[in-house]
C-alpha cells in the first residue's frame, strides 16, 4: 500500500512588510487586521513585530479545511469557511502570498455582506502590494445570481461528481438527486475524474447543472460557460441563496 507523507514547503527567505504596505496601513488608520497566507508563508515572527510596532492587532483563525492557522485554500470561499469571523471584526484583510486564486476567495467569502472589504495582497518574495477590491468578482456574482434564477425554474438537472480524493461528494449528490426528485424535477448524476465544463454542451437536455467538487468551479469557471451552474451548497435551497444576494447589483 502506498504511503503518502505531506511536507510543508516553507519559504526560507525573510518575511517582512515593505515600507509601501506599512505606509498604506498608516494612511488608512488600520487598527486590526485579519491575516491569511498560503502555507509557505506562515512563519510571520518579523511581521508580528512590525504590526506590534504599528499598534495593529493581528486576528488569525483556522480555515476548516486546512491544517494550520492562518493558512487559506482557494476553496475557502464562503463566509463560514473559517472557525471565527475575523473578517467581520477586523478593519482590514491581508493575504501573504502570490497569485489571485487564494485572495479572491477572501472577497467571495464576503458576498453576503453589505460591504466587501478590500484584500491587501502582499507578496513576501517580490515585496509588491496590490489592493484587490469588489470589482474583481462582480462579473462572477452577477453570473451566479443569474444561474440561481435559471436553476430555480429548471426541470432537468445535471449533478457533476468527481472521483478525485477530497472532492468526491457522491453520497451528497445522491441525497440532492432525491431531494430534487421530490420537487418533481428530473436529476441525473454525471461522474468523471477531471470535470471538463466544455463538455456540458454535449447534454443539451440538461437545463441547469450542480457542481459538487471544488466550490471555485461554481464561482470562477461559470464566466466561461453558457449553461447555468451553481454549487451544491446552494442547490438544496436556491431561493434562500438568491435572496441573500438580491441586494447586490
């Protein structure tokens, strides 16, 4: 039997804030910050010291899918993805790392809030800073609202299931199928390893799709496909999900 051992690949360089990001924090009078990072950048002893000198309180929580506090995964894109609501209780949000995939999750996790706080994305390697704002996810939110409306009226539903470990929710898909059929809808389960959304057009009888794999498929990839697709978290009660987003234009 194959044994799998996971080893964290930590960044070996110094992790500290640049003068530019420090100036931003001072200018905006930040007094508390929700701090997140990819697993490579969780050694923040120098950053802690800098925040202490600035009089800024660091708020850290653990995402439910991760093994380390402060670490975030791309799939942590819901308001309840974390053990504590440090986003709501902090003046600002900061992500230590590179790329947009992880910090965009911190924007998506706020879509039920009246105000989406920007995410300060600081790259400890290049020492560069970007401010990610609500406009970065607006197209996704608009498309998701549209998909929810189409899902509510759809009568033939396709449920997508992957066999990938950690993303396989076949039993949940079966429960959803039974739930939809009690409502008088017809539901079909489609199983594959890698979900290729371009192949959905091969099933024109399906009026709406449900994604049971990584929730970012249901937020990021919907921009590039015509068919309405929502995540399984909203599929059991799409009316409630739609009402929670109705205020956001």
